[in-house]
């Protein structure tokens, strides 16, 4: 299990260390303090020298997943590092995993791109620069661990970064997007692993109105996913509401991610407060049964309170593995980590604001 993470030179962080991590970690703080960046840092550490997975997540979050425009992609690469004036760009991620400190040092050598061509004729309203059709190397990216260095050229528009082996299996879920992507793949994978019926039952405990999740063609992840009622009627999933969709995606991903790290941005997005308690029970149980270490961001203190209450056990306050991490911008971002017991006591006895 990852018990501490140190992020250097990444996004807005000159250096940020978060210690005493647990099985379930809530990241709290104001907008812009760096909650999502911490999630990305944890994911980057887990990727290790697998630049393919890291770039896929970072580019998908920025909306340039197709990587058709080298100028936009270059800006996304520049946005990764705190210091953009010094070339090469440098950032590093260090984590303590099962008592051993594991470090990954990233060095990025950006290329000089040709001047972009305007997409509109001279004298008319200009549009965005035209995407280059011939593959262009925008950067050379190196990742070093213990003297072993892996290097790749980042080409746009073609995808040439080879897929490596991550240091730890990890997944990143961004629930702030209007629609969930990958729900078909999750449904097909659950059906293949014979877990779809179990996850459907868990969702019905949270949302009693839900039926059995299914996909008409189990061999095609592009087929629409829906809910099959007891009367046999098949309803597309998008008509069932955001809460059911996102709840299914979260629990389904946990079920498929045994012994993995799962980073969830905006975990309470789309969920009504009435379902918080039951959803938290299911999430806690699934994560524990599958040995999934959770990192989650939220602005909703009510959701955190429900999780702390849902994981309470007889004779103690809350699960010892829960952590509540508050980020503050005090001459740079700093982090304070509370155990679940400490957080619950501060909330119940003092009504203290932890965000």
C-alpha cells in the first residue's frame, strides 16, 4: 500500500509531501488548491515508467485525447511542470510502498515546433491553428528509476508511445465530465468476469428503482448499455439519471480493480444526499474486499460525514484505514492528514470545517 507521496515540480507544486495515507483517502480543499493534481501525482507515481497510460489520462482530461494538434499538446506538456523557464522540464514522484521508497524522475526535452498556419484566410476572422498532418516530435520524455532510464519520443498526430508495465496497477476516473465514458467497456468486462449480476445487485441496494444492468451484445463494448426491467423492457442507461450511471461506473471499476490504486475526481458528483449513506457502505465494502486503495476528491463535507458514519464499527469510531487530507495554500500548498477517528471527532464534537 502507498503510505506517503512526494510530488516535486509537477503542476503547481514545487514540493508537496502527503504522509500517513490509508486505504481510503479523501482530498479536501478550495478550488485551485491542487486536489486533482494530487490525484494525478499519485497516478503518475503508480504508472512508473509507463508513459503511455500517463499520457492517455492527462490528454483525455485536457480534451486532446486524439492528439491531432501538436500546439495544443505542447501546451499540455508545458502545463505539467511548475518551472517552464528551464529546459529540460523536470518533475519527480516519490512514494513509500510497503516500507520501500520508490522514486521516478521525469525529464522532458521539448522540441521547437514550426509556426502554426492560420485556419482562416488573411482578412477574415481567424480560427484555431491547423493541425499538422505529418507526425511531429513535440518532445522526448525520459523516466528514470534507480539509474534505469526509459526514453520515448512524443509524436503528434500519430500515437507512437509504447505501452510499458506500470509500477502499480492504477486507474483514474474523472466524474466531473457531463457524461461517463467507458461505461460499455466496464459493463462488458463485468459480464466477462461474471461480476455484472453482483454489481447490479449492489446498485439496486443504493437505487431501488434500478434494474439489471446489461449490454445487448457482450462482445462489442460500443453497444449501448442499459437496464433490463423485470418485465423484460430494456432501457438505455442514459435515461436512468447521472447518479445511477456514476454509481455503476465507480462500483464496477472497484470490482474490476483488485489490488489496485483507484483515483476518483469528484466522487459525489451526481449523487443525491439521500443515497450517500448506502452508497458509502457499498463503496467501503467493495474497496476492502478487493484490496483497492482509494484516493477521492470532493467539495461535499456531507458525503465525507456519511462515509465516516457508514464505516463505523462496534467498539470503535470509524475504520482505521480512512484518512481525511486537507490542502491549504500557505506560501505554497501544504497538506494536513487526519485519521478517520480524528476527523469524525472534530466533526461531531466541534463541527469543525475540514475543507
